[in-house]
C-alpha cells in the first residue's frame, strides 16, 4: 500500500471523518473516499468476496457459447449480461 503524508490540518480532518467521506482536491473535484482503518479489513473482505463471485459467474459462460454468439453476429442483451453476472 502506498502512503501519502498529510499536513496537520488534513490529518485532523480525517481523524474526525467517517468511512465514506468524500475527499475533494483543491480544484473542487472528487479524488476518492475515506475509509477508516478499523473498517479497511471489512471493505477488503467484501471486495474479495465480490471478485470471487464475479469470477464464478464469468466462468459459468463458456467460451463455446461466446464463440457462437460472435459467429451469429449478435450479442447478449445488457439485461441478460446483468442477470448472468448476478447483478440484478
């Protein structure tokens, strides 16, 4: 994990911040969101589980099935893709 050293004011603001607080750059544009250290492992666990589930769903669509769709000149409608990935 990379580290960024904060000035005292930014560090104080983050100590008081809740997980999910949006971080805004000097230009007024969002640059990310804050995750408190005590919530970081839970966030990582959720992301890991989502990756695992997506990998399982992706594996459920065979290469032969994809090749047949391409050969037919068609595609899978967006709603079907969402359904197959379990993102309904």
